[in-house]
C-alpha cells in the first residue's frame, strides 16, 4: 500500500474512536465549568450545584444530530474541569442547543434537551 493510503486509514480509525466520544462523565466528576463568549471572555463559572448537574446530565443524554461541519456558528466555549480527565473544551451554539468537542478531527454534533438548554443559556447570558 502507498503511504498516503495507510495514513488515511489510520486517521479514519482514530477519527472513529475519538470523534464518536460524547461526555460520559457525571456531575461529581466535574469540579467546575467555565462559559466563554465569542469575545473569549468568561461570562460565568459554575462550581458544584444543581445547575451544573443539570447541564452535565443534559450533555450526557444528548442525541447526535449531525457530523461536524465547518462554519457552524458556535456562540460559546465550555471548559469542564474534572477530577480525573483534566480540562475538556466543548463548543456550544446557544441558538440551537448544539454542542461538539473541540477537536482537529471531525466530531459529532449533539443537541441538548430544552431544559438543559434553558439552564445553560441563562448561565451564559451576561
């Protein structure tokens, strides 16, 4: 096989395993969440509490709705600081309630349910 074909196969396999990961952590795994706006200003920091638990539960229950696409109008960045996994950054669209993992690879897009979306949007508002 040509090196280019082999490299393409390796990247496809990595993309499948990495790109099909959605949040699996529980609220107890997260010590805080920071919400950044489009100007990259922290609008809110949440530590343990009912709001954070609802957002985490909503993200865990979210359904995949699409594959990642360029040009999606992400309105916020979400940083989840965890006890075990370190910090994970996610991109969030407050208009649609969609989110995806920040990655160089193509990652799936998920959609929050209405309750988790309302809580997150209220928290993200300045």
